[in-house]
C-alpha cells in the first residue's frame, strides 16, 4: 500500500502545550498546498491502494481516543478524499487489537468550560457530517471498543462491519455528560428512541451480535477474518459504477429524511440519472455479452 500521508493536506502542527481548546483551533484549517506537502499526521494513518482509502485512528495507547488534533486530521483526510476521484471507497478503523475508538479523549475534559465543550462537539459534528456526506461508500471496520465518540464515528459511516468481539455503547452518562458528536440523533434514527435512550441513559455496552440485531451493525465477522473480508468487500465496491453508488447513497440518505412519496420521487430522479452514465450502458452490454463489466464512473463514453 502506498502511504499517502505526505500527499494529503495535514493540520498545522501544534507545539507542545499549545492551547488546543482555544480560539479557532476547532475550525478545520485549510493549509496551502505547499504547506500540506510538508505535513504528516501524528494521530492517524492514511493509505490508498487500488481505489480503497484506509484511514486508521492511531493512538492505541489510549484506545484511539479522539482529541481535537485527531478529529482535525480525520477532517483533512476526508476533505482530500472528497477531492480525489481515484478514491472510490473509504474504510475507517482503529489501530491495535483492542479498540476501534474508545470515545472522546477524556483527559482533556477537566479543562473544558461550556464554550470550549461546544467548540469540541462542533468539531466532532462537522467532521462526522463530512464523513457522512462523502459521495463514496464509507465502511467502519470495528475491531473492538466503539464507545462514545467511537460509536458516533462508526454511525457516521455508511455501514459497520464488526468483529464478534466488538463492543458498542454511549457511556458519557457515567462521566456526568452526554453524547455530543451526533450520537443522540444518528443512533435514535437507526435503532429508535427506546433503544437509543437505553444506551445513552444506562451507559451500558452491547456486543456486536446485539448491535446487529438492533440494526446498528451490518455484518458481524470472526475477529481473524474481519480485516481481510472488509477489504475484499471494499475492493469489490471500488469496482462498481461510481455514478450508481453515489446515487444509491444519496437516495437512501435523503429519502429516509423525507416522506415516502418524496423519497420515491428522489429515487426516480436518481434512477434516471444513472442512465446518463457510461456505466449503465457498459453494465447492460457486459451482461448481454456474458463478460465482466468495466465501470469508469464517468458520464461520457
Ligand atoms: N480517553 C482517554 N483515555 C482513554 C480513553 C478515553 N476515552 N479510553 C481509554 N483510555 C486510556 C485509559 O486511560 C488507559 O490509559 P493508561 O494506560 O494511561 O491508564 C488506556 O487507554 C487503556 O484503557 P484501560 O481503561 O486501561 O483499558 P480497559 O481494557 O481496562 O478498559 C474501556 C477499556 C474502553 C472499557 C475503558 O478504557 C473505558 O471505559 N474508556 C472510556 C470510555 C468512555 O467513557 N468513552 C466516552 C468518552 S466521552
């Protein structure tokens, strides 16, 4: 795999002890191209191979807890992915055997006043919304604890593949706070009010199988095969028609926010748009000629 860290814009480096909760540190900065080449990530890894981008939250010593710097780095990669057409699928995972992400970095909490807490949550919400709004499929590969902000990060992805050892939960209540990165909203839309309140109010964790039964997890896999199987599916997705993938994602996301009639109208529009793509012609021709289709993601021949 090619390591793309030097190629994608990185965040401004923070000097040790610099006030990360002050001022506009929470805004996603836009370094110039020249600056970005010289930057590298401290808290994540990002690699691309054959159209599949892999973003790994890489703070295993603290179970990949999300501090503002890590969130900003994730945001920069997502912005780069949005611009880079060759990336067809994004997989998000956590480093180490134990955790996907064990939540926001609690070590920073004692210093937060309400305004700083709001900025932190706004950063998390902005970054997770940017993941959700990517036009390509985003898979959360959950290899362990997905708690608090980790559960919220996974829920911002299109679907979750989880190891049988994965644990999900919103334990913020045990710290005297509540979810702030969209958890009360995305979780409720996915599993309903009663189950969302159960998780957010008791702070208890549920296992991967239960999370699948609740509709949070798409597939549960053996821990040993989770990564290979996820990458196999990601590669297959990277070979599908990009126009159709984008249209499907947008129609499901926008349609579930609308009434059924509006949703079906969105589907009509998206379905007919697919027929303007080269891929739609190629898909039908390949089927009739009994060969594998070669999709380009293009609207033109
Ligand atoms: N923020 C900061 N540090 C965290 C963290 C978090 N969200 N989650 C884990 N860590 C750190 C621990 O402090 C510990 O650091 P240390 O080795 O310097 O003591 C290290 O990661 C390993 O965690 P540990 O608690 O020893 O592992 P465990 O297997 O006993 O427990 C968890 C695992 C996930 C159950 C436990 O770490 C936990 O409850 N984490 C917090 C989850 C949470 O509340 N998330 C929501 C935050 S808003």
